[in-house]
C-alpha cells in the first residue's frame, strides 16, 4: 500500500486549529491567500504526491542508486518524476515571484514536503535542499550569482547540495579543511574532499549546484575561518567543472538518495557572502533544512501509522478483550478472532502515533507560518517574536519529530508481528529510512545543545520564557485542559530559571540534561497543541481517541523529564561551593 | 571491530554479585562445579566466540543465505564454524550426560549464547533452538524417539527447528491448520505450510529435525486441538522426507539466518507427547527459547556498546565542557577538540547501556541458575519457588532486554554520527538484527500479556507478591540504597493488588497497561540488581559510573510507568458501577 496524503487531517490543523489563512492574509504578500486557494493547491499537491511520487518508494529502496565511473544513476522512474515535479512548478512554490517563483506562504511548502517525505523519503531528498539553497543565494550571493543561479534553483531546473562534512570532521565544522584559493577574476579554486553529500551526483537535473564550506588560505582556525563557495558541476560555458563523485555510501536505508563522497579538484567556484562568514550564510540553509527534517519525521511517522492502521483494520488475530469476535470458518479451526485494531495494546500504539502526528503538525505548521511572519510582518516586534519562535522551536521539532518517527515506526512495525520484519510490507523500509533523520542536519544531541546552551541559557531563559507566556496567553484558563497546560508552561519557565542558575555553578550540567530539557519543551508544546485541537473538536464529531492517548500515554513523560532535570539541578546546588 | 567477550564483566556478576557456584554446588548434579571449572570453561567459550564466530558476522550480513531449488546455502564460513562448534562439544553443554551431554548448569549455556548472539546473531540462530528441542523431546518424546533423536540433538550433529507460524495465523496458534493423519505403523503424515521458520533449510548440519505444530483429523478447534510432531528432513532409512523449503524471506536484518517458508507434503513424522497436547510440549521449548532471546538482547546491546565505546574513545569531536581538549595540528585548523567519550550526552548514552547490560545480566543469570534449582533442588518448595521465578521473570526479561537491545543499539549508533548510518562500522547491522528479537518467540506485547493476564492476575498477584518478598529479604535495610529498593518492591506489590482489583471491574484494563506493568517489574528487578552490584563493588576499585547512570537516567521510568498504571486503575474504580 502506497502512502496517500489525507487532505482533511491537514486542513483541520491549518484551518480549524491554527486559523492559518486569515493570519497569513494579514501579511502584505499573501493578501490573496484564502481557503479556496489553499484547498485547491493542497488538493493538487496531494494528488501529485499520491499518484506520481508514492508509487516509486519501493523501487527506490530495492534498486537504489547506482554508481559507475563517477556517474550516479537514480532508481528507475525517479528522473521522470522529478521532471514532472519541476514542470508542475512545485519547487517554485515559496520562491519570490521576481525570481520566477510563486511567492506563496512557506506553510504550503511545509505540507508538500511532509507529504513527499511520507510518500518517498529517498526521492524527496533531491528537491529537499532547493529552498534552503535558494534562500542562501538570495540573501548572501552577489548580484551576478543571483542572476545566474537563482531562477534555475527557484524553478528546480538545477538541483543543489550542501557540502559541509569532511571525513575527519563530522559535526565539528571548525575542522573543515577544504581550501578555496582566490583568483584574479574574482572566482576561487576549491580543493578538498567532502563526505555524506546527499545528491552530490545524480541524473535527475541537468546541473547540480554545490554550496561548499571551505577555508581561504589566510583564514583563522576554527569555525570563524570558514567561507562558503558556490561550485556548479557544469560551468557557465557548458564544460564540466573539476567536481567528482568518488563513491556512494552503502547505508542502512534511504537507498533512493545517493550519499556521495565528493572531491573538488581545483574546481571553479565563487564565494557566497563575505570571506570567513560562510557559517552565517550556511546557517540560513541549515535552519530551513532543520524544519524540513522535522516535517520528514512527521511524514514518515504518518506513513508508518497509515500502513499499520490499514493492516490492523484488515487482519484478525486472536480474541480481544471485550470485542465482538467473529468466528472463522470451520476450515480455519472455527475459532473466533478479532481485528488487530481491537486489541488494546495495538490500539494504544496506533492512537499514540496519531497523538504525535496531529500534535506535531500543529507546532510545525505554526512554525512554517511564523517563518513568513518573521519575513513579512509590518511590525518589527512581531517579526522579532516570530524569529524567536523559529529559533527556539526548530531544534525542538527536529529532534523530537525525528525521534518519534523512528521509535513510532518501530512500534507500528510491531503491529505487523513477524510480517513487519520482512521487506514485503514496506514498514521496515520506513524504519530504516527514518533512522537517518535523527542524525543529519545536526544530530539530535546537537539540536538539544543548540536549544539549551546556545539559545535558551545565553539570555538567562528570557526568550524562552517570553515564548511560553505567549502560548499561555492563547489559552482559556476557564477550560480545565487549558488550565493544566498553563500550569505546565509555568513549570517549564520555572525549570528554565532553575537551570540557568545551576548552569552557572556547573557548566557541564546543561550538556547532560539538554535532551531532557528539549523533551520537556516539546511535551509542553504538544500539550498546548492538544488543548487547541480539543477546542477545535468541540461540537464536532471528530474521533477523540488520539486526544485521550496523548493524555494517557504521551504526556506523562513530561513529569519524568522534568524530574530528571530538577534533580540534576538540585545535585549541583546542593554541592559544597568551592569558591 | 569484531565483538570480544569480556570475561571479567561476566565473572563479576556470576561470582561476586550472585555467588553462583556455591549455590549450584548445593544441587546434586553440580557438586563438582567450582570457580576453577567455571573460569576455564568461560575462558574457552570466550575464545571460541571471539576467534571463530565473531569474524563471520559481517559476511553473514553482506552475503546472507541463498536459496536455490529448495536448498539453502549458509554464508561462507558458517558451516565450518558450526562443525567446529559441534566438535568442541559446545551444544552438549547443558544436556544430560546419559544423552551424551556434559550435564553442566544452564548458566554456562546462558553466557555462551549471550556471547554468541553478541558476536554473530545470524549464525547463533542455528544452534539457538537445539537445547529447547532437546528438552522437549526428552520430556515428551516416546522412548523410540528419544533413542533415535536425543543424542544427535544433544551433540548438535543434527539441528532442530520449531514450526509454529502459518501464513494466516501469526501469534494466534489456535488457528493452525497443518494436518497430521495417523498411520497404522504409529507414525503420522503431516501436510501444511509454515512460515517464518528459522533454519528450516540450510547446509550446516547433516539432518534437520522439525518440531511441527499440527492438528489431528478429529481434533477440537482452537489451541486445545494442537498436537506436536517430530518431522525429520531425512528419514531414518536415509531417504529425503517430503519436507520442502519454498523460499526464504527478505528481511530487515538477520541475513545470516534463513527464515524459511516450509511445506510439508504428506511428510512422515511422529507425535511428541499426547494428541491435542502439543502446545504443552511446545511450551517447554518456547520458555527455554524466551530466556535465550532475552540473552540475545543483552548480547546485542553489549556488542553495540562495545563498538560505540571503542569509537568514542578513539575519535575526537569539538570541545567538551570541562574536558582537557587537545589541539589539532595546524594542518587541521589547529582547533582543540576532545574525545567523543568526554561529551556528556555521549557519555550518558554509553553509561546508560552499561547500566542495562550489567543489571540485566544479574537477573538473566539468576534466572538461568533458577532453571537448575527448579530441576534439581532436593526441596520441593525450593523447586516450586524457582519455577515461579522462571515463569514470572522470563517474559519480563524477554520483552525488556530486547526492547533495550533495539533502542540502546540505536542510541549507540548515534555516537557514530553519520558514520553510524553507513554499513562500514557495523553498528547499523546490530540495530537491524536486534529488531527481530522484539517480535519472535512471542511479540513483546504478548510477553506483557503473558506476565500480567496469564501469570500474575489469575492468583490475584499472590505469586508475584511472594517473589517480590523473596527479593526484599535478600536486601539489607540498613543500606540506604537497599531501603530504597525495598520501598519500590513494596510499591510493585501494592500496584499488583490494585490492578487485580481494578481488573475485576474492567477486564480490558490489564491488556491496556500490561506493557507498563512489565516495565515497572523490570525496573524494580534492575533496581534490586544494582543494589546487589553496588554491594559487590564496595571496597573495590570498580568503575561506578554505570551505577550512577542507572539511578539518574534509567530508574526514573519506574515512577512514570507506575503512575500510568495507577491512574488507569483509578479511572476504572472511579467509574460509576453498573451492577
């Protein structure tokens, strides 16, 4: 069974829970965005994903990408699907109209990429970096680079990569050694090796634009000496640049996406942004990519849920307590048995994943909408507030949604019993594919440190506190469930302050509990989301079982994690001070 | 890096924590078992595992088993290794001397199979069912069957399978349709298809003995109409029996073990045990197998930890808070960086896995020792008590250790960053291999139901309560840590009673919280184990960081799960009674 986007689920979150369109219409560029446009666009997106992209998922895994003599061939059907994607204008969705884009809100792109990832994670890796590259060149590229590359990337005619990692330096970008030597004509010659480059070589598009983290000859050591160069595979005169793909990795999953070892051999490129400011330029791309990875997580989890749910509603297994039971024919022993979905343990697995999917969608779509507020709101305070939301919530979403994609897909696999472990049903592919999302674009441990050490603690928790207050003010204290969430948000604020104080006594502490802190934040965001969903469900006939599952099975982790952080803080402050 | 058994770790648990040998020597058959014998045996086992079995793990995954024309070829080297295993007498370790075995305590076999699984899970599947088949035939087989098959199986000359699952019935054995038709000569003709048969066909041994769950023509419907037949691939006269392997599954992992679809086509067999009592005979085998699966979990987790620990102690990445930092040469940017193991988030991952491995070993080895007490103790009360321990603790170990093998291997993979996701380092193989242990020999959800619904609740929790009291009495209330564990054991007793009462009001409830209950029990057992380990560490220089990790990161789940079960019980009893 291939993944099928379920438009109603997404529209419920966008329309009823978040009230997205009126808010976006308040931003000048989106005055025309209404229900009708959104409905039509998402409907078309859903069809494209379900009909063109989803059917290629299995072959992408089974055949995978092939490397021969430096050239990489994508799995059968992938190039045609990509060309159809470009022709339909999907890459240009959120790019500015002046660059040939459609100038639509980021939230459409968010939903599109969530669905694409759910349907075919491997294929989706190819266009997945387009928008980040677009933003990076748009904001940091020279006029000449913008003119030459921006329209091609906005349209998706050329694909892009992000070349960061080197063999000796994984998460540690400060150790990057690739060199860029300036030339009299303003170009640079780039030399060095990069690994783990998604889409470094393939046959999907006619050119590939590499954004390469590198070091000028006189650059200072460490991350402050990094520059960013644009290095196209094919040069403007049509000749091949000195860019080589030496091999592709054999991986646990994601076989539909080539993970390339790249070699730049005095390749011609041009700096993007100022010398030694490459990391700043790259971060534009990485932040966009991180939200996309969170959406991949949500999509993959939804795909796993969809498969398991369908299986559980079709197949019978033993008697379930309190269920009706249907007698099997005598030829099958005559024993009565119930649908798998009637078994409480299985139902719990399914409802718990829906609790994550629906709740995380609320937070992720809100984040996508905040991206546009941060760009387009007339009020600088609103822009700043939205910027703060994106900075704080993106790492939380990236880590929590990818973690849940993996562990939730594993739970969904369990619904299939032994059949889950064999290739046939495709659930094990989702598990293998999902695993990488916990690693790339910054491991989940790095997201947690990014959140706590780089973003929350430097201002003593003030920014996070303001965000939590903002959420609190959107709730209605008269509703019991909202009051409970308000209490939790207050607990997170208090915890943040406690942690900020304890961290001054022991600088190691935040690194030890960063993961717990991130989970506390995510669970409070989810609690907020579910209060909002519950409100939107009132007076409707929507099924409330995921809401119950959230309260029973998901939310209790909040106290667990809160307790771990608290005790760690107490242990630090109880220690005799040696001053 | 191939897995290397670490003898000291295991001996510390067996000798110092559990005081295993004096206890076993009190049983008549093991009067000769002492430290010296144990040391020599385990030393030899460790060498065999490390030198012969571990080096074949990668090729087992990469090449896998091949099916052609009904015959299955094991990966290169597997047959030779198996023959060496047989020649060294390892299969016969715990088999009775009168059957050609060595008559040694089960705990040796437990350690051997834990190490084998850690070194090469795929290969170990082949001999993994030998001992269960041995016990099954020994206790339920006719004199003729015992004479013909027991010595061959005790020696490992012939391998054995367990043929339960059919395509239309996974966990639901009541739906088994394979037919056995009695013949005038006392044999049966067996016809039907079985799937997911580990080692159903291969070239490791000269014959394969299938134990097949089947149904006599006049049998009642459901599980009470099941019989067990022994069906050899090669008949006593040397001709091939009508036993066919139609295909092997393509799986997520465990490629070194063929998972076969078997077809019995009027194959000749003989009933083991009484007609319609097949499940009872099979359960002997399944319970032995379940402890072995728990040991696989511990082994796989230890293998993952070993890989990640070695990687983290060799590779540098960024600065760690409070760590010394070593400057890289100028050619590498000159930036200082620390070993991965110095980073708190990574250290936490590693220590947490050790907390699980060491704690679970205490419980698993104790269970293996209790198997022998249950068989050989002169006092029937002791035998009964030991039997109760095995019945209650085996499903807990099976579910919890395999769950941790998978999630812990995933955490260990995280230590490698992007390198963890590529094949090269072998950590992703461990993750793929480990996943199946949560499914086979009864899914983990079935283990939880087995524990709570079939074993704990029927006597109102009396058996579990007695077991918890037994553990309490082995602790010293004067030690703070022991007192804390005693408090937890009392909480589990109280919870059990509460649950037994609430279950009478809502029969569905135990099915909903069975998993949480199992976790509560496991965590209380681990807390007990760590109190014992702590005691054994006193006045030694052993590293205590895993003990601290257990208290900080593992044990808090106890309250989480306890709370979930409690609230579920309260919700039931608060409900208006409709009597």
